[in-house]
């Protein structure tokens, strides 16, 4: 599989990248929404793992732009933002699934 990870948290991005490479996937990595969107527009991916809280463009905007450009790669939003409103916003932006990071703390 050819996978795009768009994640600004360096440690998590490195871990995901390493594990997917060990499973023999081809992985591209971006640490901000602008680079992630540019990669998504310039190549074909089997899946995009997309954080929401990113520098430059947030994950919602990246996903909306991907769908506006008719990029049909499945998008998994992987984020610390677990509020129902955020999940709805992500799915409405075009994400195929929305997963809250299990180690993230909910906002109080």
C-alpha cells in the first residue's frame, strides 16, 4: 500500500512511519497541512492518515480540498479532537473515518 501520513506531532509521525515501513508499505510523510495537500495532489495514495490540528491548513481543510480535487483515496482522520461536533465536521469534510487518538486527553 502507498500511504500518506499528515501529522505534525513528530514522535507519533515517526512511530507510524516506522511501523508501516516495517509492514512493507510505501509511506510519505508531511508535518503540515500545506505539504500534505501538495503530496495528496501530486501522487496516488491507497489511504491518507490525516491529523486535524496541523500548521498552515488544518486537516478539515486538507480533506475538503482533496475531495474538491476529486481525490478519492480513503481518509482516516486520526486526532486528539474527540468532540461529536469535530467528528461530524471531519466526516462532512469528506473523511471516511474519524478516530480519536486513544492517548489524547479530552478538552475539559
